[in-house]
C-alpha cells in the first residue's frame, strides 16, 4: 500500500510542482517532496513485488490468474518507472507534459489497480 500511495500521488504532485516552478522559476518545496516520495516508495515497490512473487509461488503455485496479476503489476511498474523519468526531467526544470496529460497519466494507474484487484478477488481462471 505504501508503493500504491506513491503510484497515485507522484503524478499528481508533478502537476503542483509544475505550477510552483512556473511561479518561482526554481526548484521549490513541492519538488523536494515529490522527489523524496518517489525515492522512498521505490523501496516499498521492490518489497511489494518480491512479496507478491513469493506468495504466487508458495501459496498459489503460480495459478493462471496469478500470471495475469503479475502482468498487470509489471504494467504498473512500467508506469512507475515512467513517472521516475518525469520526476528526473522535472528536477532539471523540464516540464514538457501538459496538466491534462499528467491527469490522464495519473488515472491510468487507477484503472490498472482496479484490474489487479478484480483479478485477485474474482480469480477469472
């Protein structure tokens, strides 16, 4: 859940960081908070993925639905890595993405998480 907080919060924080950077013309407190949140939660993401792999192997013997879940988690991890790319760019003062792009980008992670939860609850196969 700690990783999920960052998956949802960092893209949203980038919107506020972009606005702050436009006003200040420099790296401000929102940027610092965003970078720290991303770094901290990266470790939580690794712990979450490793725990999920262990559970998939030990408890469910990699049932077919577990493979679907792992694929969706890989998609979420790719989303998180791209978020990191955006954070690194923002740290350099490069905000190429629009607010609309960042809002849609943020909602994509919500849809993937809903799919993950549905897979775990309903175990479709």
